[in-house]
């Protein structure tokens, strides 16, 4: 399996932003320079396994989620990921997300019946 470091970097960026962290904040928590974090996110450099694991730990996600867009996630891990994302939201944001999820679920059910 060939690793696509650009895609891994983009996933790190997406999860970092979802957690409300800047590159500088994440790099500080992972104990690397902001420049190195920038290079990781753009795929300009390969990241070491210890740094990769630290990033996943700080972002509270499974490493599989960074390696592939279709990670092997069980319901418990998925629930934990959703909870982590919701923890960073205001109550108003959570109501908006709930409405969005309900609408999406209704649409999925409608299209799956067709």
C-alpha cells in the first residue's frame, strides 16, 4: 500500500480544524515546529510514526481515519469521534447540527426507498 502523504496531511488539517485548533496549537501539543506541521499538512514531508500517533491522539481520532477516507470504524469509535466534535460546539451549534442530521436522515431514507 502506497501512502499518499498529501491526502494524510489534508485529513489531519480537516480534523485539526474540526477540533478548533490552529496549526501552531496542534504543533505545540505534538511537540514539533509549526513549519513542520505545515509541511505535514501539505504533504511536503513524510511524518514519522511517533508524530503520526501523537497527532491522532491529540485530535482524539483513530489512526485509520488519517490513513484513508473510508476507515474501518466501529460504532463505539464513531460515537466517540462524534462526541469529541460536539464537545467543541455551542448549544446553538448542536441544535443546528441536530436539525441538519434529521433532514439528512429523512433524505437518505427517501432516496434509499427509490
